[in-house]
C-alpha cells in the first residue's frame, strides 16, 4: 500500500496480558515513530527509530513498553502486563530523513482497550 | 511540553475562510512550523509546513510572521469535512522532537 499501515485496528485484552502492535511504514522511509493518544488528549511521543541508530526511547512511559524495528522496516510495539491506563490509540508514523524537512505520515492507529 | 500555544476551539461557517492561529515565541532558527489535523477516529494528517516564507498548497496556506513567533493556518473555503483538531508543531530538521499539544478543535458549521 501507499501509506503507513497498522494492525490490528482494534485490540481488546485483559489486564496483565501482553500485547503486540504492528506498524508497516511507507516503503523507503528511514524513520519510524510511535505515539499514543489517550481519550480526548493530544499525541504523546513514545519512541523513534532512525536507520541503524539506537532508538530514542525517551518517551516510553515504563519498562513494560518496548519496541523493535526489524530490517529497517516493520516495527512492533510490545506492552507487557497491560494495565487499564494503557488503553489508548497507538499511532505509528514514518518519514524520510535526508531532505530539508521531516514530514511524518501517520497510520490509522490501533485502538487498545485493557479491561 | 509543546512549544506552541493554540486556542482550544474555534467555529467557522461553511464556505468561509478558517484562520487558525498559533504562537511559537521560542522557535529556534532551524525549526520549522508544521500543521497537522486529526479528524475523529483517524490518524493525524499532514497539512503544510514552512520555515519563514509563506506557503500554499492544495489544502491550505501558511502565513508566518516576520519574527517567526507566530503563524496562521488558513483554510480558504472551509467545508464540513474540515471539522477536526488542528495541531501546530514546531520541530527541527529531524522530527524526533515532534510534540503534539492539545491543538485547536475547529468546528465548521452549516
């Protein structure tokens, strides 16, 4: 596809379970970002991958959150031992770094509900 | 924390121009002004960006003041489909410093 895709679109899980969220960035984009958006709130930065550099993890809210990006393309965000406060829409964005600006293109998001 | 301040909400009549202001008084010389919008239940959508010159594309115009401390996004003929939250973001060349504030909720009224 032409845009950023994310799966699943919706995920309902029980408190304490682990979840994995997937992001397929736009082909050729070197940078990938994860954000989350709680109900009625703005976007909260979580983590940033750029090429082969070490990711910027400064936005991860706790050590239950981790992410990896395999082969410089697909990324997985993992939340271990989910809590109710983890309920949010998780958004992925990608961009091409190397030009004069870095415009991020967003996927549709994964809505996570922790019961 | 977001480097920008925007009004919480605005209304605009359908067919009229919507002018959305943004203050970014601490902007640095290498930082761009980006605008995104988020329609309910969708991911954010890129609208436009600029450094110091005014910019126009098929979606909107961006007017940046000469001192770069504020900008205005202009939707020339607002439609009902333009109802969304509009985010003004200031970020440098490599956007890992993107910070989305609460944005402006624009309601286009029939």
